[in-house]
C-alpha cells in the first residue's frame, strides 16, 4: 500500500503531515511512502531528507494519481479535492463538524475521510494520536514567546549592578493543553504566573506547574462533557468578567486560551478590562479567529495597540510558526493513527473499535461518523474550509 504525503496549500501553512523520521516506521509495517515534491521544504525537511529515509519524491499528479492513502494537515482545497480518486483515503485535521457538507461531497466521490481531531481524547491509547493536544502545546509555548518578545521589560527577577528588575506578572486564562504549556513556559522564563479556568480540577494542574490559581468569589464550576468546559450562562459570564477585571488590571501579560467546543470563544477580557491595564502590557489571544476571541478587542491574525498602550496579539495558526517541531509531533500522531488501521500491509477499518468509529468520517460512499451525520440531517447546506 502506498502512503502519500501532500504539500499543504492552505495560506501561510508551513507544516507537513509526515517527517522523514516516520518514514521508516511506516515501511516497517509494509507500507511504501511517496512525498509530493517540496512538501516538507517550509518545515526544514528538504526532498532529499525523505529520499534518504527511503521515500520517493513525486509530482502532484503522481501523488494524487497513485497514493492509496494521503496524509495531510488541512482539508483538501477545491482543486485538490478534484484530484482525489474513488477508494482513496485522506487523513488529516479536517474539523468535519465545521463542514459536514464538504465531508458529504467527498463521500459522494467515494473518498474515505479520516479526521484526527475526532479522536476520543480521554482514552489513554488516544494520547499518542492526539494532534489537537500536540498542536495546542506548540501554541501555548509560542504564545509566551510572542508575549516575552513584545514586552518591553524582563520576565525574570534580575538583580544587577544597575538595579533590580521585578519579575513580570503573567495571567493565563483557560488551563487546557495550551494554557498548561503557557504556564510552564512563562515559569521557565522566570515570570510570576496566575491562572484561571472554570473547570475546578485545573487548579491542581496549574499549581503543580508553579502557578497561583485564581479563585473567584462567584465560584463558577463549568466542567462539561469529555473534559471540556460548558458555556456559561449570561449571569455567570457577567459575574466572571467583573471579578476578572481586577486580576487582569494587575497583570503585565495576559495569555488567553479559553474555548468551548462548538461555540464562539467566551469573552474573558472586556474592552473596559483592557483600558484598565498599564501601558506596555501585552495580551496574546490564541483563541481568536473570525468568530471572535477571548479579548473583546482582538483582531484575528493582527496586532492591535490600544490608545492606553496595550498590545493585543491574536496570532493565526501558531503551530505553523514552529513548523519543524509541530510537524514532528503531528507526524507521530498521524502515523500512530494510520498504523492502527493497518493489518497485513492493508487498511482495514473495524467499526467496532472506538477510535475507528469516531475518526472515520466517510467510508465507501457514505458519511458514517455519527456526529457528522447528525449535523448533516439538521444543518443547512453550506460550510467553509477551516
Ligand atoms: P479547550 O481548547 O477546549 O479549552 C481551553 C480551556 O479553556 C479549557 O481548560 C476550558 O475549561 C477553558 N475555558 C472554557 N471556557 C472558559 C471560561 N469562560 N473561563 C475560563 N476558562 C474557560 O481545551 P483543551 O486544551 O482542548 O482541553 C480540553 C480537555 O481535554 C481538558 O480537560 C484536557 O485536560 C482534556 N484532555 C484530556 C486528555 C486525556 O485525557 N488524555 C488529552 C488531551 C486533553
């Protein structure tokens, strides 16, 4: 069976789905690997590094024309989708619930779609395949580096002959995978870190990394299903915002990572809270997208400086800004998922298996994953590429 590695065409994407290190692992399982020319170039994996690892570098037509399985990161563009063939399997981070009709179109082409982001994340064997976590980890790390770069002072306490620099006060809002990495990175740089989340079991996790957990008097507990948060009621949200304002005003750096599955990111940093911050403070909102962000003043993909001198960064696609490291983790995630489907050198989907049932979105001309199917039955036609 031939496994193809696609060159990503999504704007500003620099990652690649499989790195040379993983080629041997696939070959050991009886698979051969072909790589679209230039696929790894922007992630510092030149074509020759794949050849050295035992893969063959091919042009676009040969990749789409001969691969049995195509590994990628984003959904195929309209032009790429036209090149996919009946019976071919594509694996990537496709966010099927954001584009159920796009999934249905691929199923009509009889393309089998497997989406890594649909993995049941709480299963312990899923951890090695959890690309949402591996990429969120990169995002949390990079968010702190962006903040440290933009901040006009030191992060650590420094005592020098020229005087003492106080450590920076960092506030992390949202203590999921990205938030935990942001705490760890800010602590390594020597900052004093506070952190807040609506899921109470995050307190211990934040404290174990050296952060002080912010406990609000309104004592909101909003653990939802599958380890995620539920959306707050308008009353809870108002109480939260009011109490958080004072904590935000005292911070030099605020990193926001809060998400609620299937909803707009909650606003945690209001316009008023930003206006109460000191000049030179920095906000990095990694939850921001075209849907809005955790900061009311974030502009997705842009840096905004407010009249009171607060810099608000809302970087798009942070994992792509660390392409070699992010691709290396992604490559392990996608190889582990793929190899779980392989028996005797061929793909075999066992739909009684939880991981298969959750991640295989379309198969044999049908949309088979329950959540996508339910959405198709209820959602109006349309959808965009994530
Ligand atoms: P996420 O990206 O969905 O959200 C980030 C954080 O924002 C979450 O901690 C959430 O509680 C928080 N949040 C949401 N609304 C908020 C609000 N109004 N105020 C403050 N914080 C708010 O989260 P994620 O990083 O994808 O992680 C989701 C869950 O999955 C976590 O429980 C994580 O531990 C869990 N997880 C488990 C495993 C595993 O069991 N193996 C692996 C990965 C992730």
